[in-house]
């Protein structure tokens, strides 16, 4: 794996804020000069690299939101300029690339892919919605639980994207061309030119591994996870 980065802590960090999925990881790695095509970086249809955590704080987002750790502490040991995160409002006056998607069909595809792959997090004491789904699963109404969970989660993602689109706080980058060969060109048109040569290489490899899914495919995937979970022994997926 090749990378272009400063071995010392950079004074200015650029946060890449996006809703989720490997596209944001691929983009952030590219911005940092990391060539993912010379690694096993695209296994299982998503980016999995040994160095993934060195340019992301996503695994600490919840702790930052709750105030358990500070944003400065979370990025203290990150040697790269570009850092990926799901945070948005918490970034305040920092330098941020706000990743948005205006195209509804593209946003739907991003949400479908993310929910098809993701490890579900569901606790019976996480509120009325989670309790409702949990009880449906206990009653073995798995397909109803899956449809409800998908619709609810999709609405949250759409609402969060609407907030990001409406915000005027940060520089916006529209990923509406994400699933086309015009993706890098569309970023150039938005005056983003950082390491776009490496980004084009990484994106060309990434896009070849993106499945075409339907809502039913996603619901079936969620349902399979619900069915195979040992509900009698635990209260969380």
C-alpha cells in the first residue's frame, strides 16, 4: 500500500463527513494519497484495509457525541490530513467536506447498499422503535420486523441528508455521480482536485464491486439476520 502523508501531527485536519458506507472510506483514503488498488482493499464489496482506522474516527463518533472523549483527543494520533467521520453538527468551526447527494435514486442506492451490508444494532431498551422491532422478532414476525426497520432507518438517513444539504456551514461535495464513470469529473467541476488521479484509480476499482439491489434484497438481508439471531439468549444484534 502506498500513502502520502506527514509523519507528524498535522495542524489542519479536514473532516470528510458522510452518512456511511465504503464510498466515504474510499474517498478519504484517496484524498490522503492511499492507493487501494495495490492492496486487498476491496474485499467483501467494501473497503477493508489494515490502515483503515488511521484515517477515520467513525469508531469513536458515539463517544464524541456523548462527550465521553473530545474531538481533539480522537484525532490526536491520526497522521493524515483527511479524516472520515459520520459527525456533522459536532464539527463546529473545523474544516469540513460535507458530502451530500442531491439525486434521490443515488441516495436510495447508497442507503440500500449500506443496510444490506451493515451489522445491525438493536437493543430492546433503546426506545419505542427498537422495542417494537424486538417484540416482532420475539413473535417470529421477522419479515414485518425487517420491513419496519428498513423503512424507519431509511427515513432517518433521508432526513439527515436533507439537513446536510440545507446547511450552509461547510464546503459541499455532491456525490450524485458516485455510481458512474463521471464521478471524478463531477468533483473537478465542483473545484475539488486533491489527489484525483489516485481517486480515479480507486473509484474505478470500487465501482466494479457495487451490487445492484432492490428494497426487497435489503429486507431479505435484514430478515436473514433477524431469523438467525438467538433472541432467547441475548437482547442485541
